[in-house]
C-alpha cells in the first residue's frame, strides 16, 4: 500500500500555514491589531476542514 506523496505534501503545507497564522495572531494580538487577529484566526480555523477533507480523500483512495 503505497501512499500518495501529493496528499502528504498538501497536509504539510497546511500544517505550516497553521503555524504561521498562529504566530501572526499572537504577534498582532500583542500589538493590539484586533481586526488582523480575527482575520487570521478565521483563516486558521478554516484550514482545519480543508485538511480533514484531504486526509479523508487520501484514506479513501488507499482502501
């Protein structure tokens, strides 16, 4: 059962974006830019269903 490395790479990119967005949220919160905090928090939350969809698609293709 060989895994598709494309799905793995996309999930790694999403994880990297989650880390970047979280750091940006903390940085903007420290400098009291609350609109940017809300925007990047929403983007961070929006990445979770995308990652879940990609993971389920990867598991489905290897059954």
